């Protein structure tokens, strides 16, 4: 008897559970777009180089074109569609709108998902390649434009809206820090 080439996966996407039978070769990107009609996640290069398909898997940014759907079984997946709370946009989404962090918009969902993870990673004190003091006791480095550019370097924008993207990420990060400080007070 030949081994099966498909499996049943349980995907938790944007807080909603989905059970799918998928070919073992199906990427998370194709499951999202083709099987679940979640088309916010874009297919760009299909090689993990452009970042247009970035989603959050267990809170970490992942290029969904390289992640197999079977490897996503029972994981928490957040797409750009799942970031807003009702009619209230996520602070990163709002910052991209307010500061024109997009032009054609094709890369924007991946940029936004990556920026959400970037802000969390920075707040947790994760260093980047340009972080000068990487000692844990140093805490998070200042979120300078250089830090943001390095941390967003896996997301390409063919329209070159990089200046506005950096501004939007910085603005959202500042708002997130302010909201966290107000919640702690």
C-alpha cells in the first residue's frame, strides 16, 4: 500500500478553527489563499525572498510561502485580516494609513504583519544586526530608523515606500509603548 500524500490539518487562523485535508506539499500561503479565501496575504516571489506573504505563527513572523500547511497544524496563525479588533484597526495598520506607508499596497499586508512582530521582538529586547549593545541587561536598543530598516529588511516594497514604512513603524511602536505604559500605571 502506497503511503498517503495528504493529511488533515487543524489550523487556528485569526482565532477561528479550520479543518482541512491538504496535500503534504501545500504551503500555508496556498491554504490561506486558495482554500480559506484569506487573500490579504499576498503571493509575491513564492521563494521566501520578498516578504509579501508574511504572517504571524505563534506570534513570530513567518513567510507563509515556505511554511507547509501540515507544519502549521494546531498553531496560532494571524493574518493581516486578524489584526484589527472589530472596526478598530491595529495601531500598525492605522499608522500605515495615517503616514502613507504604502503605494500600490501589494506588499502592505506582509509589511504590517512583519512590523507587528518587529515591535514585539524589540520590546522583548531581541537585538538586530545593527544593535550596538547586545547584552541582555542593556535592554531594548533605541528604535532608530536604522534598527527599523534592518528589522524590516526581509520585506521588499517594489514601489519604494520605505521612508513612509519606517515612519509608520516608528509611530506605531511609540504608540504601543505609550499604551503599555498607560496600562501599567
